[in-house]
């Protein structure tokens, strides 16, 4: 996970031979080699982890293959190793330790309190997971993120990020921080890679998710990757696994989708994905991207909790006006079931066509790893450009005008 997220944030290759790197790799094995080989993988992971840490145990709770794929965990085993302890300060200035969370299932990540794109999806997933857990279920589940950004270790910054991403009133959310050396040491203990760019004061960091049992043991290590763009599926799986780690008497029914996850479209450059149909933002009238066949179409994925989008939506508006029908800019508001995007867009003066992707299904189909993100389709609906991160009006206008001028018959 990076502050810029210029592509898939996951990096399964960790050359370090110590037990921490082995712990990080366990969550990757099912994804890299496929569910069909999980029995072999479990034995290999068991041998590695038992040799490194001396402890490993067979799974004591059910994890479906679908859940394993979405969360990128191993459904055939749990780690059963004590999670590294911590004593840090949350976004409200309160001290929190791992021991203070005993009795709760903990979903732990390492976050960047200056991150403005992929972490936005994590915030949406936490909110949706809490909805699925319900009032009783979330009492025994804690979502915890440890600040990985040593350049901005203040409580004020973690609080600002929390509030701007809609988590300010979420009782079971903690964004923990401390002095830079403590933060760096914790990342190392958990086997999370953090790379600091001192010139730009930005970071790259691992996207692991640690599922810690009520007794303080790491049960599973997953990953927050492109699957997380499908808020409904990812959040439900995250909530379900957290609930399954609890003693049976403390578990509650987890709401949310029960069907199979929707298969991602072929949306790489050169692919021609099937049209997507979503309600328009505000009016809720159904609209399909096929309505714009015959013109270049810029799909701009954004969210009202994405701070970069505050700057990008006006740029999209400017580009839409300047292109004047030669090409179309189509905004897609991601993972915003409450509809806050309508007021957000109106406040910024963005009145070009917008769609509402309330559950993140379209973002998942297009494998959007972070927000904002722009995908450009040619007049036949073929993907010609995928652009992660912010795009200026000048950039978008230049790209589209160039594509139009170079196309046969100027179209």
C-alpha cells in the first residue's frame, strides 16, 4: 500500500529469511498457487511456521474458499502464534494495548495517516463490516490500524484522517500512533515492509491484514488488495472471519451478501469488458456505459471520503466542459451507499454524468486498487488507458484529444 498507489500495492516477494517474513508470506501462498493446491500449501506453511515459531494449529473455525480468496487467507490452517504486543495512542489521545483488547476479535492493519486513495476503501470496508456485524456483533470486534507513516506520527494527524474518512464516531475503530522508532519496530515485528521516501515524505507499506483472536493469537494473515474494492463482498468476509474467531456464545449472525462473488471483468488495456449498468447519482435512474459507445469514455472512480477527489472532481468538470461532447467524462461514486456523493459533487460544482456504485461492485469488476482511478475506453468499449491516482484537467484533455486526433476518421 502506498501513498500514491501507482498500481497493485501488493508485493508478495520478501527476501528476508527470518520468522517475520515467513509470517507475512503465509497469507500470500493460497493466492499465488491457487486454491487447488491448498492442502500442500498448508503442510508447507505448517512446517515453515512451526520451525520458525514453534507453534501452529489446524483451523478451529470454518473458512470458505470464497472467503479465503477474497481475504487472501489460507482456509486449511490457522497460525496460532502470539501477536506482537503494543502500547500506543489512539486518534482520541487514549492509550491502547493489545492486552486491553483481550476477549475481542481484532482485525489489525498498518495504515498511512496521509494516505488518500486505497485506504479510503479500507475505511468504507470497516463501516460496511460494522453494518453486517450489527450492534451486538461489533461489541466484540475491534478494527485497529497502526500508523506506518513515521513522517506524520501525531495524534492530530491520525484523528484528521479518521474524521475525514467517516470513522470519527465508530466506537470499535482505533488508529494508533507513537514515536517513529516504536512504529518502525512494530512494523518489523509484524513483518510489514515500510519504505520511506525522505525527499517526498511519503511511504510505501505492506497491505497485510492480521486477524487476531480474543486470546491474542494471530489466527490468519490476509491482504487488502484489489478484491477489497468490492465493498459488500470484502466487508462481509472480513466481518464473518472476525466473528468466527469469537467463542460460540459471543457470535452473532453476520448480515451481508451470501452468494458467490462476482467474477471480475477482463479490464486490462486491450480488453473489451461488458458494459456496466448503475443508477445515476442523485436521480437513481439506471444508466449503462453502452450508452456512450461511439465516443471515448473516461470512467473516473472516486468517493466523497477521498481527499484527493476534492481537487480532482473540479478538474474532471473542467475537462468535461472543454471536451464539449468530443469525449465523455463519467464519474463513478464508489462504496457510498448513503449517497453523500451527490452533495459532495454539487458542492464542488461537478455536474457531468455520474453513476452510483454503492457497494463497490463496478470498482471490483474493474479491479480498482485505490481512489481516484481513471479508465479510458475507446469508441468500441475497449480499454486503452488505466491511470491510478489524481489526474489534472490538462492531462485528461491532452490524452483524449490525442486519442481522438489519432483515431481513424478522427473518431
